[in-house]
């Protein structure tokens, strides 16, 4: 199934790991966390316990860096059977604050693609992170002017995107989503008959991983980096 | 200055302490927190230190319950000079989870007012809390169907509301905001020439308090409870 670019009105961009590096900072934080708790458990077990804690807290805390910090604190208390030193709790809070203060590193082709697409479409940022955190990254990135606004979704499932389209007053066929996560940015869109382009990032959070079975028979485009999207546009113009 | 209800297109409602009780839960959490730390300081000093910590972290963490929990943990470490028992940290995390799980208690007249206004205007929920938290409360409240969507603002200052109006594609004169906080729901709207109705709640967070000087000469309506808004509408119809 081809994407009918003439029919698109709004293009939604995922933010983390689509426009800029993010998962790398989470992975580094997990490494630091495992080092802090190395007196109690193997790095592998610590990783597993932290992920389990994040999943247990997901309904309550949702996504984003503050949820991650809270899960690290709780996980540290449990892994150490309540014996983790107070300074380690402080160190965990500091890991979190450092994550929030990380520089924004743009991925390949971002500026060029946003510049081109913003001339024909209304662009929005669609994220399930904290609004404040995403606004800050957008500000730091220098990309603010390309986007009409930021949409925060509490999750990125079919019903969340359906609500978004209703809110934007457009049909699914008029929406194109671009992102790195098959689970969050691609499959739910395909399922509600909207358009989607997958731009894989080299690292994927375990929660976002999908099996081959789930993508079987689903129609979406995949590009190696954002710039390749411009080829689709060129081929339309030369049509 | 009268509000021209015929010209209004969208009515924004603040959520916490406008539609349902919220500040009361924060106050109760602060009392529990002070009790947990009573071996180290007076309740008054603990209150002051926690508020100071919340303000210090505001730029980094933003508003909402997760930010509050993180500030409690950090504050506990500082107030106790790093000697707070690990079980107390766990208790603080539990206070936070209990807050998230509190029942939603509607304020007087809410359902009636939403029912009436939703027949003539598009209603939105405009909040600076966590989206997931507010979605959950809206769901529990049974009020979901009255609202077109939830708008999350990272803060409620003039520029945030200007962005919101731009995003909604309406003029300031076509927007009416209803809320309990002069600082967040009323004054910024008045300053950008939108409409605002103040519905005071009996308890106001220190961060939201404004001096009389700030409200001097500002034009907005005040009602004692939400139902009184319906009187304005009746007087138009009988006009």
C-alpha cells in the first residue's frame, strides 16, 4: 500500500529516538544503577528487577523520566532488602536529574526533513514522555518552529491515536506518523488505517519490542534514516 | 467587563480543585510526611523545607504528583542529614502511590454545569498535572463524555495559554477559562484578553497564592461555586 502524500494533512513525529538520542541515556543510567547496586546482585539480575519494577509501576506512573527515577529508588530498596545506603538513594536521584539535563543530540537528516515537510503539512510532535521534558528538549533542539504543537499521549495505543485524530478533526487517511517504535509509532496507526513510516533506532527498550508475528502482513514503510523519506516526496513530484 | 457568552467557542476547565478535590490530598500527604520526619525537625520546618525543595525542583520536574514524591524523597534525605531509615523512604513512596489511588470526589454543581455548558460550547480540560493521572481521574469521575479532549500545559502562564489558543485555532475572546487558581487559571487569561471565571477552593497551595496587588484592576468574574455560572447563562437567554 502506497502512502498518498497528496491526501496527508498532518504529520506526527515521535520525539525520543526519532528526532534525537534518548534510549542511549536510559541505557547509561541503567548501567550506573547496576554499578551502585553491585554489592547486592549481578548486573543482569539488577537489570531484570528494574525492568520488572517499571512494568509493575506503569499503570500508576506512566512513561517518562520521573517514573523511571521513582522505579529506580523502589527497586534499590527491594534489591538490597532495605539496606541500601542513604547516599545511594541520593545518587539515584542525581542520575535522574543528570538524565533530564542531558544535551539534545539530533539524529541524521532531522532538520532537512522537518524543513521540507513543514512546507506542505502541519507537523506535530506526538510523545508519551513528560510534557515539560519534551518541551525542554524541543527548545534545546532548535526545532520548535517546525511544529504546530506538542501532543502528549498517556500511551500510544490505537485508542490514544483515535482520540488524537478526533481532537485534530482529521480522518486516519489524512495522518502520517513517523517514528522508531513499531509497537508505539507504527502498528497502532496501521491498525486504525492511518499511515506510518518506521525509522529504526539502533537500541530499543524491551517494553517496545515486538515479535515478527505482530508485524506480519502489516503495511507500513521502513526507511534507514529520516532523509530517505524525502525520496518518496521526490518520486511524487516527478510522477 | 461582561463575558459575551454568544462569542465563546471553547470553555476550558481546570481539573484539580475545580472539578474535584485535590489539594486536600496533598495537604494530608504533607502531614504524613511531617509525621515520618518528626524525629528530625518541627512540623513547621519540615513543611517549609519540602515546599522549598518543590520550588527548587520545579524547573526540572514540573508539576504533578510524581514530582511531589521525588521532592519528598530528596527532602527527607536532607532534613535527616542522610540518616532517614530506608523504611521511611519506602513509606514516602507509598504515600505517593496512595495519592494516585485516591477516589475522585466531585465538587458541588460540577455535573450540572458541564451538562449545560456542553450543549453550547466545546469543553476541554486544561491541566498542568500528569496526563496519565488526569486521564485516570477523569475516567473515575464519569465526566469523560463532556470533554472534547484534555490539554496538558507544562505551566499555566500567558505564553502557555497563547500557544493553546493557537493550537485550538481560536481568538482569545472566544475562550473562557474556569478554575480555582487566580495565578494559573484567571490572571494569565485576563492578561491575554481571554475570559475567566474564578471559583475559589477553600485550600490554596502556597505556590498558587497571589497578592491583592496582582488582582487589582483585573477584570474577571468570581462565583462561590460552579452552579452560579448557570445564572449568567440564564440572564443571557432572558435578555
